[in-house]
C-alpha cells in the first residue's frame, strides 16, 4: 500500500489544494514564524498559528452561507456554547476549539468565511461540513451501495489505497505551502455511531457494525504508515502526528464511567432508534444531561467528549492516542 504513496510524496506535483479536505492541523510556517501573537503581556500561544482543514467534526460556521443540508446554524446546536448556534455541529465546543485553548489561544480560530486582517496570520478554520477526506468518503459514498457504484469498483483495500494516494498529494501541497507541524486524525469507529446503530441490529459479539469498522481501519492503518513515512525524512523539517481516533472512541465507550459518561450508543438530539435515524432537527429539545452523553447527534460528539479527545491528543503518552508524540510535544519542537 505504501509504495504508491511514497511515490506520490516524492513526485511533489504542483496542484491546487482543496480547502474542503483532509484534517485539522497545527502549522508553523514562514508567515507564522514572524507573527507575534500574545495571549497576555507576558505569554504567547505555544504555536504562532493554527490552521484547520476538515469536515463537520471541526466546522465552525463555514457552511452557514452555503446552500446545503450540511448546516448547523440553528438551535439546539450551540445550546451550551456562549455564542449560540454558530454552525458548529455540536452542543458546545469542537475538538479544535479545545485544542486551541490548550495551545494558549485566547480566541477561537475564526472560520474562513469571516476571517479578516490579523486573524489570517494567527490561523483560519477552513473546515466544511460534509467535505473532507476520510470519514465522509465512507459514510456518504462507500457505505451507500444503493446510491454509488464505488463498492463494486473497489475492494475495501483498494478504496483505502485510492484515498491515501489523494491524501499524500494534499499533504505534499500543504508542505510546499509551509506546513511544518501537522496533526492528522484517523477515522473513528463509524460502525458504532448512532446513525449506524440505528440501522444495524448488532451481533452476539458487538452492538457495533464491526464489518464497517474493519473497512475504515484499513484506511487508518495506511494513514499511520503514511505519517511514519513522512517523519522518516520525506518532508525535511516537518513533524507529523497521527491521532488514533478509533482507539480514542473505543476507550471512551469501554470505560465510560471513568470518564463520567453514561450513554454511549445514543445521540443526545435526534429522531428514531438511538436518536440516529434522523439527526438533530431545528428547535428540537435535546437531552438534559448532555455531559453524560458521548454523542450529541447521529454523527458528532458532545462538547464533553471533545474536551476528552483534545486532552488525549495534547497529553497522550507516546504511541497511545497520539503517535509518535503528543500535541504538546509537537508544539515545543
């Protein structure tokens, strides 16, 4: 799987980069190295800038002005967020909101749709719901055989390879643009989200659709190998960190009580079985004990889960949740 990926990295082809793609990242580039962004009179953030790419897991309002069903700028989204329904697909902060705070930023990284002036130097959030490279390619394509021919055209391994080849091209473009410190999350256990649990009756061994989990783990395995390849000298001066989103979510489910959680199979807001058949509707009344839920809606984590994931990424022991180092260590390089 890695031979074509390494070839793509070494080729370094010139290509326009899609802003609706990939990941969330902590970047230190030539612009950022010159920036002096202070959180107080005596303290600066741990990194000079933070640029974010991804899907609805980290979108903070870029889809608000787009004609799309993938929007969350309505109540009860943002019910626990000081600014209300901003377009975040969550009841409160997203994982990158929390990461920005852990890194020392006093303000949230603004969405591309409203970023101006000095904020363009400090960082921009380009994430757009339903975009990205990874989970949506499975949820909204490969796992929809009645609508797309992709499952008939690609074996699971071949599909993962195709996605990873495109991923390597995108990462090469980011490196050429100045990205030097990059955080790359894998795909979580799609077979365990409320949306899938509402459509799967489970087995004697698991409530989750482990067949789908096994498929996405082919991608995750290749992505981790890609990070190792990059860190082995393919991108001089850069350091990439892989976040094992699959392991992190499974950890919260297996040890939910130790994290203060009680409900890990249902969305706090939604309709039907597991609150996952239809995701959270406008003005719908969500659950009251949101801090006890792993999932906010059919697809997305609650704020409390995002806080846990962000702290895992920031403080992870070597090769536990973050590989090969954690975000705090990455920031100090």
